[in-house]
C-alpha cells in the first residue's frame, strides 16, 4: 500500500502533537529513515520551543494598569491590540509566523520593561526554562541529538567556541558514568547557545549548555525544575552555564560540581 507523502503541514502538526496516532506513526517512521526529514522536524520543534519561551510569559500576563486605564478611552485601542495578541496563539507556525512573532515581541517589549524580564546579573528569568526546552528537544532525539559527534570533539569545541566568541571546553564526565555524545549550536533569545550532550550506560542523557553573559560576576549554583527537567545553572567569567537532566537534585548537583571544578581548573576556558 502506497503511503501518502509527508508534507510540511504534517511536520508542523506532528511537532504540535496534532496528528492522529496512525499518521503520527507514519511521520515518525519516515523521519527515522530520512535524516533530512528528521532534521526539518527537529528544526520546527526548536522554533516552537523558542517561540513559547519568548511569548508565553507575555501573552499570559495582563497589561500594566496604566494601559488598562488608557483602554477605557475612546476607541478601546488597547483591547483590540490585546485581542490580536491573544489570537496569535491560535496561529499554527506557518512560514509567515516568524515575522509575526517578531512583531508581537517588539510590541510586548514596549509594555513589559519591569524586572520580570531580567533577573540577577542580567540573566533572563526564563533562562532555566529555555535550557530545559532545549534539553527535551534534543536529548530525546534517538537519531540526531547533536550536529557533531564525540570523535570530532576537538573540532566541535573549536567550532562552538568560534560561534559563541568564547573559549569553551567539554568536561569529562566519565567518573560520573556519562560519556560525551557530541554537541550542537542552539538558537537563543539574543545569543547562541552551545550544547554538549552526554549519555550513560542506560542511555539516559544530560546536557551542558553555555551562553555568553553580559555579567562578569560569579553566581552561585541555582536550581530549577521546568517541564519535569532539573536544571542547575550559574554564571562564571562572562558565561552562563546550565546542566539539565532527568535526575534528582542531589545527583544533578554532584555532576554540576564536577563540571564546575573542571571549568574552574581550566580557568573557565577551553
């Protein structure tokens, strides 16, 4: 029996969890056989995660009091604009969605200039959530969690260091039972993020992500849970790091301390 070809609409629907189980299984099966198709599906999921991290906190919040008061004036312009913002959620991510999302973010940024946007040392409050999204997206991919594999570690580290304009290194986590799988570049809200993926004998994965920070101040470990993923994150020497995985807090902290020690011994540099 001839299968119906996989379309771009199928990929978007699969990324959004909107396909019926039978069609979803067909898309997954085809993606396992076709690296290009799998890559496109991963790209769509990455865009979805980025859009959620950038828009959800804004669309779920209410406008400031001064704008609500202005909305009571002639024309109710703010109400019309708020209605448009809410309707964005109903738009599934079509090719024109990226431009529309950029417009929404630009409008919303003018409204929300308060401290909910930035936390201590200039790190976004949603930093841990972004790292968790990326971890789930890539670490769960059985076929292509990385762009470059561990045998090319030297070239991988050099490439990521160049893209971030910051000297990186991939810590050795063998003593904790995790081997390097490889790494990739992940799009960030404003700056790119380097991701190193690790795996243990049970095929459980951890990710270490690094992004340049605007702060040179050191920050102690912080812990958060986002979408069921534990994340330890900290800032050191103009770089923000995040270790993410499906481990309990104490296990993740132990590995985080190992990572921190190795980076500190190298002066935070590769």
